[in-house]
C-alpha cells in the first residue's frame, strides 16, 4: 500500500457544498468523512458523498470515446472522435443552418466550474440558438422573478436561516434535498436551531415530508394552489394593516398596485382551493407579519407547476411587504468570492423579456434557453430551424424531462447525436458518439454557482485526487477541444482555473480570496461571514428600483383566479414527485451502495384513495396519465394528502449499460409527465399536479 494522503474537498453532487475529508492512496479512496470544521456544512454529509469513489471506479463507466457502428458502440481515438464530431455537425449545419444543431446541458454542469467556463465557448462555436438545459425543468421561475423584480436573474434572495424566527417552506424538502436555491447543508439541524431559539418552521406540502415531520408544523395543500395561498397571505397582511417595508420602502415601487391586485385573493377563496382553513391562513399572515423576522421559501413543488412564476413573485412580495427582504432573518443576498451578478451586470441596460419565443409553440426564452418541454417538438417539426442534430452534455432528458420517451424517439430520428457523459444510458444510447467525462475526484473543485445561494458565505477550492482513466483529458478540455475543432481553431483558451483566478479578483473578496488562499485554508474552507443587507446598492433594474408588481405577473392573475384542479372522472388523482436521500436525479443509481435494499420507486397513496380504488399495500398498481402508463408497488400512507399520489424522480434506468441501476425494475416518473403542461410566464415544466388514474394490476 502506498502512503495515505488526506485532502479537504467540497462535495459537488448537490447544491449543499458539504465539506469532506478524503483519505486516499495512489490508487483508491480509503475514507470519505465529513469535515467538522467546514464553516458552512459544520460536519454534515449524506450517503451520496461516500459514493463519490464509486462514480470513478464504476465498471460501466465510459472511459474511451465511443462511436456507434452498425448499432454497436466501438472505442475510437480522441483525434478521430473530435474529427468525426466536427465533420458531422458541420454537415448538419451546412444543410439546415446553424440552428439545425441543438444542445442540452444537464444539471451536473452547474456543479463543475470547468464546464461552466468552457461551455459558452462551445455554444458560441456552434452559433445555434437552439439551447436547452435542465434549468427549465427546475428553477426558471426563480430567475424570472429576480429579472422582473430586481433586474438580474442571479440576484437571488436566500433565506437567512441562521437568524430567522419564523420560516415558511412551500414545496421544498430540504431535509432530504439539503436545500435548493438555498444551499443549506444539515438543514434538519438548522431547523432544530430555529426552534431552540423560540422560533417556528411551518411546512406546506401535499406530503408530510421528512422536513415537515422534523419541523413539527405541517399543513397539507392541494397541488398547484400555492400562489392562491401566497396571494391570500399578502391580501391578509394588507387587510390587517400589517404591511411594513422597513428600509426598502424608499426604493420600492408598486405597493398600491399590489394591494389592489390581491383584492380578489381572499383567505376564503384560498381555503376552498388549497384545503387550508381560512382562519389558519389569517393567523399565519398575522404571525408572519408580526414575527421579529420571518422568511417564506418556495421551491421545486412551487416552481415546477403551472403557476411557478406567480409563486416565486408572490413569495418575494410577501417577504418584501413584511420587511423581511434584505433584512436579517428574512430573505437576503449573498456576497460570494465569485460575483455572478456583478460579472454580468445589467445595470443601466434595458432589455425586453422574454428574450424571444420558440419556433413551434411560441414558448418563452429566458437566459438564452428555450424550455426543455419544447425540445421534442423542435426536433420533430419540419421547417427552417428544425433541430436535426443534438449534443447533450451531462444531461439525461429521456429520464428527467417531461414526456421523456417522446424525447427519446425524437433523438432516435436525428441525423446525428453526440453526448459527453459517464454512461451509456437511456439518453446517450441514442448518440452516434459518446465522449467520456471526468468525475469529481479527478477534477479541481470550486463552486461557481451555489455560493451565490448559500445561507452563509464561504469559499473553498480543491485539486484532483486521481488522474482520469486512460490518460483522458479533463472534461473542460474535451469541451474546449470540441469547440476549437468546430470553429477550425488550433488552440484552446486559458484553463478554467486561470479564468477563475481572474474572476475572483472582480468579486466581493478580491485580494483575500485566491486559489492559493483557499488551498491553504486550515479548515478546508474560508469563512466569509453571515449574509449582509446590501440590496440598495445591488439592484440591477434599469431605474435601480425594486419592482413589487411587474405587469408580467399581474397579467397572469386572471388565469390563477379561474384555476380549477384538472381532476375529472377519467383522471381523479393528482401526481407529484419526490426526492430520496440515496439518489441524485437520474445518475447516481449505478452505485451499488446507494441503490441497495428494497425498490424505492413506489407510488404513495392515502388510505382513503386506496380504499376508493381497491388497492392493498405492496400490490402493483398501474398509474396512467394522458401521456403514458407505468407500474409501481403501492405504499399506502397517511403522509400523503387525499387525492394526491407521489412518485420519486430519477428512476427508470432501462437501457444502456448500467448493471447496478437495472438490478431492480424501476420506472421513470417522466413516462407520465406531460410536456404540454408548462408555466406560461417562464416556460418551466409543470411536473406537479399531473392528473392520473390508479388501477390494481
Ligand atoms: N437526495 C437528493 N437531493 C437532491 C436531489 C436529489 O435528486 N436527491 N436533487 C437536487 C436538485 S437538482 C434540486 S433542484 C433540489 C430540489 O430540492 P427541493 O426543492 O427540496 O425538492 P424536492 O425534494 O423535490 O421537494 C419538493 C416538494 O414539493 C412538494 N410538492 C409537490 N407539488 C407541490 C405543490 O403543488 N405545492 C407544494 N407546496 N408542494 C408541492 C413535494 O411533495 C416535495 O416535498 O434537490 C437537490 N438535492
Ligand atoms: N418529474 C420530475 N422530473 C424532474 C424533476 C422532478 O422533481 N420531477 N427534477 C428536475 C430537476 S430539478 C433537475 S435539475 C433535472 C435534472 O435533469 P438532467 O440534468 O437531465 O439529469 P441528471 O440526472 O442530472 O443527468 C445527468 C447526466 O449526466 C451524466 N453525468 C453525471 N456526472 C457527469 C459529469 O461529471 N460529466 C458529464 N459529462 N456527465 C455526467 C449522467 O450519466 C447523466 O446522463 O431533472 C428534472 N426532472
Ligand atoms: S448533501 Fe449534497 S453536497 Fe452534502 S454530501 Fe450529500 S450530496 Fe454531497
Ligand atoms: Mo434541480
């Protein structure tokens, strides 16, 4: 055995950025443990961090470029691979124009600064406007709210969990997810701390989640009715005369407009739709407005639904009118070492939104990306601008985008497809060429995105632990070389680390934070302190004011007022998704240590509904939507609201080379989700509240 070494490292699987201590020798990992001194994660990790070693040694991992010949993947050299890719992409673009090539960027890119800093070069080399990512299956409503209210998509309010007295959580399960658009590792402990100092946490969710159980206070809500609840809370704050914008009063426009707009959204109206009693809503509004500090946090369940943008707008508005915006214990703004807002400042610039609309069904484009919900129709529909070739980088839309099977069929019909990925899976099996990627332990790590959303400011950087297999290049280099080959250039740009060094010099802690100071941090990460009030200087709206009631949201209110749950005799139940501790989206399920045990891909159903449809525990049930049907074992539980069924996301690995993942037969929730269901303001997929029926098999 060679000498043991240890390293501090940030886990980059999810948004939580947990501090790890990795012990390893020349060939393998000996242990992965939590770093108790990490100022953000304070000793928290989850089982996925231990699996970081499995992703490297996964026997099914793609480790050489693979070209499809007569339906089989055969290894080829890197030179051959780049040449083949450039040749085929050029042929498609010559025949069908630049937009003939589409690109889909998946979630792992957001956790890899090398990819984030080189992908724009690839997109530029392609010159295509057909860009997609997992963001429109996830979070665009948050960015849309920030754009219209604050002037910049990345100026994102983050709950000041460390100081709040009352936290309202809608559609988030941070005890399992560790927070999203809120980097908050060890969220359970943070909730315990709120309660220990006399505060409260109230969870509003159609499922009594792990977070709800630990919070102690939970209200069931009917799917997709959150905006009605939030607007009723705002209505009640005004009705009870409790509005107080505090320090933001002088820079905020639209208070009276908002007050007028929420008139029809009474507590009684919300009660009828949400299932939460009107008096409970009135009390909650009073408690929220009169708490010393309070923060409302609405996430996945409230953004990936038909009213996602209204939810995020109303969520901000509630925090603003109660003086809980940019104020300790409320929603605040981070000051990370790399300033994602400042480095792309829009100050003084006028722009119109949405930036444009999609070719086939006129869905909105934000942040340069079309909704993933329209990707299939853009591949299927003939005409100028039709996608005839696709590139996926770290994405698995066949399992993760709504109506994923339709996307799979559209991929199959393309002239050319290529993927940069770890696996031959449900998505990449359609490719003509797969280029292997490097995994976390083979790469440098600095989190370019999630420090911007973190409940505490910190900075950390780590070097690779191992070299990639077969002398493969770093993933960023693969992206850069591909871009160079496409644009006919013989050289690639500076390394991401060089660019990072430069960007850090323009950030909030220039001078103190460099790659070197981070590497030398005695506890593995540098503590940059709690969140601070700073919004007045940071607003990026053209008039430098905070817009409480932008027209884009007001114009959507009649649709909300008319909303009726889409249940009918044919489809009497509403389907929602759930996340699980030992699985991350669709790609960690080939780690035996994460996938072991019973089949966790179950449908949860309330006892009343089980009786209604004659279903018994553990029986197989067929869930059918307007789009497809799939079979799951049933789990009957009081933890789910009557009329609602919950199915986990990320499963359904069927095809490709994934020995551990296909050990148990699971199904993809996105065989059932409907790509026609969209939040019309943002174009975000509406994964939640899908009408379905259940039947014993
Ligand atoms: N273990 C694990 N952690 C993860 C991930 C993972 O796959 N596994 N994925 C990561 C990613 S990419 C993200 S974006 C984050 C997401 O993190 P979260 O936002 O915490 O997402 P979920 O855990 O899916 O929680 C969504 C909640 O919304 C509820 N819900 C569904 N519909 C509605 C509705 O209409 N109204 C309300 N109020 N609630 C509703 C669901 O029951 C569920 O409890 O998690 C990240 N962390
Ligand atoms: N119904 C429903 N659908 C959902 C959700 C839901 O809650 N409900 N959640 C949505 C959310 S929040 C998200 S973020 C999306 C995620 O959607 P995607 O980003 O499309 O899916 P991932 O599962 O993250 O897929 C990652 C892909 O990248 C590969 N991969 C993993 N690591 C690397 C790497 O380092 N480099 C490269 N090149 N490849 C890598 C994996 O093999 C896999 O193919 O799913 C969305 N889909
Ligand atoms: S919570 Fe997220 S960042 Fe923390 S160890 Fe688990 S996967 Fe890694
Ligand atoms: Mo996500």
